């Protein structure tokens, strides 16, 4: 299933997920720190959604109250809430 999310408070502008059977198949992020986000997307591919949320939730970027990984966690939680 495909799911798109518009992150807030970070440099990235859009996160597109492919999710299947409670796992992350792939993630594509538009905007933000290209290499870092490609690395994160590669690391979470195949990971259980709950595990990805647990690992990324609450991470901050410098002085910001959030980060791209934290926004990914928020996106995944929003997906779970919509598809519960």
C-alpha cells in the first residue's frame, strides 16, 4: 500500500512510503539532506513499522523540536491510525 506524508518543521517536503503486512517496503523522501535520507530509507526497508517508530521517534535535528526521522515516525503512526 502506498502512503504519502507532508512533514512539518523539517527541510524535507514529502515522504512516500510503500508498506505491506506491517513492514516498510520502501521510502522516498523529496527535499532534505539527500544522502542522509537515502541512507535512512535503505536502513528501514524491510523493517517492521513499530520497530521503525520506536527507533526514530523523538530524534531532534539541532535546535529543532523534530527531525526527518522523527517525521517518518509520525508518518508511520498516522498511517497506522488511518488503517487500524
